[in-house]
């Protein structure tokens, strides 16, 4: 999945030069709906947080005045591509080789900017003959990223297959699960030979931003121009990196993209259908379709067995003293639409007579709740049991009638001694 939304139909409006996209609405806790806002300017930086103060929301064309907006960590997908040719052995008088600076740059990202919750997926591609190979793929542990780059000790060739490695990185990101989050590439390169190595028109179609760190203490104008010709069309930028810390502006941008604004609101919809959801942030606008399927629950009364045995200790134990005096009966509820909801009413009847419950029972994590039947005055015989419910959306369900037999059991009178 790339930067733009995949899945349900979404619209993104780029004005002024800011792409604004809504992720697929999450209805798993309906009527609460959650969706995230993805923004990217001409360098793929997100909007500043204070600009979201002007956000307005509409559902099915109706304004939603009450909603919650919070920034939530979602992580990013990033691929580091190393144009590891013979120029990476240059020292440039800045302390260590260019490869040392590249390694330190990746360490800085892992130590200072990578998601501490393990949400980022980091890959590194290095030269391998005429193609590239993955040093690591989709690594979420910062220490594993550091260990991989520390162990990299290549024999540097005259040229690296940089165009092939970039295409490999693009394909890799496209093949990742659709998690609606920022994806990006950072190329470390001397830059001077990129104009002879890269297929600029093809890379200009990249759906992910390609940033470039131009290595060396005094990079040439040609190197910078070559890097900019790669990065700018992909909505990224290039920078010069004589020292590892010069790459921090890219990592700060990535870190901001890894924390997205999430909208939560109470939907007023109560019927299945496809409904437009849209936002405005000043002149920016974006929309997405909410594909909503709502169905009534299904319930089934599940007594432990067909017979409830009430027993006493003495032959003359009165009916009211037989045990048990109260019976709990499990009820299984299933949500065909996959949206579990609060129950607002539960009615339990025995032979058509309502059996009041102390409170409205709620299903557990397995979709089971209990109804209570006071049987102190219930004598032997067959009884028709039935349960009906109403949920928070107003949907109702009625169970099939279950016939349960109540049996009275007392010890027999002792046989008289002649």
C-alpha cells in the first residue's frame, strides 16, 4: 500500500499543494466511527498540528459538530537504500569514511526517531552484483536495525545498481499490508553519477517520496542537482550530509508522519448502506465512503440440560426450600455484522410470564450473558423459556423457545419397622 488510500473509494484534494486523504473508517465499535487524516505537502511533510483546529466533519452531508481529534502513533514503512560504490570509502576529512557516516545516520534514526512501540517497519537495501539485496526487511526492533548496519562490511565496487535498488524498494513497499500509513525511501549517494544511472521518468512516477542524502564534505553542484531531480518529483527533498546528524530533518518529518490525527465521532446512521464522510481543513478537503452493514443480533438460550433438578434433604422439605432456589441460564449472542453492541433491554419469560432481572446483563468476551430464573415456588413440570433483547442501535432479537423440565427430588420416607 502506498501513501494514498487503497480500499474503499476516497477522494483527496491537493490545495494548495497539500494532499489530504482519509483512511477507511473503522466501524468495529459502531456507533463510534474512527478514521485518520493523512496529509502531505510538496515535501511530504504533514500539516502542523495547530491547523487541525479548523477541521470540520460531515457524515452523509450532515455536519457532525461533536467529534474527538487526537494524534495517535501508527508508525511508518521506510527503506534505506545504500548507493554503496567505491566513493563510500572516501574520508573527506570529516572523520571516518562516508560509509561510517551512513551507518551513524541509520543508528541515529534507530536510537532517536524510530517508534519505541515497534510500529515502524524498516528495511535496508544494499548492492549485490547487478541487483540489490535486503540487509533487513520490515524490522521493528531498533537494536536489530543497529546490529544489521553495524555488521555491514562490503567490498565496494566501482558502481552500484542504484536504479534497480530503488525500484526494488518501491516494489517492496507496494507489497506490504494495507495499513494506511506513511511510506518512504531514503537514498544515500555520492550523487555525481545519478544522472547516468537513474531512469528519472520512471522514478518520477514513484507513489512514495524518495529522499536523498548527498554524501561528502563538499558535494558538487552536479551531485545536488542530480539528487534534486530524483527527490523533488516524488514530493521529497534532498540534503547534503557531510555528517550523520545532517539527516535529522528527514527523520523528524518521518516521525511526525508516524503520528496521525484520528477522528472519533458518534454516528447517527442506523441503516446499512454506503455513506460519504468528508472533512474540511480551511481550503483543504477530503472524503471517503463509509461502507456500513448493520444486522440484528441472533440469540440462543442454552440451558445446561433439559432437566433442572430441585432437591431437598428431607422427605417433607417444602417446595420453597428445595435447592437450587435460583437458576442462571446462559444465553449466546452472535453479531452477524461483526459489531458488538451494548444491550439496552433483556426480557426473560417463563410460560409467557416475565422474570424481572436485577440489571440488564451484558455479554462477555465470548458473547455469553446470563439470565436469572427464581424457581423457589416453581413446582415439577415442563416450562417454556424464551429470551428477547434490544441493542443500543434499536435492533431486537428473540430466541427460540426452550422447553425445560423441573423435577422435585426428596428422600423417601423410611420403611416402618414391623
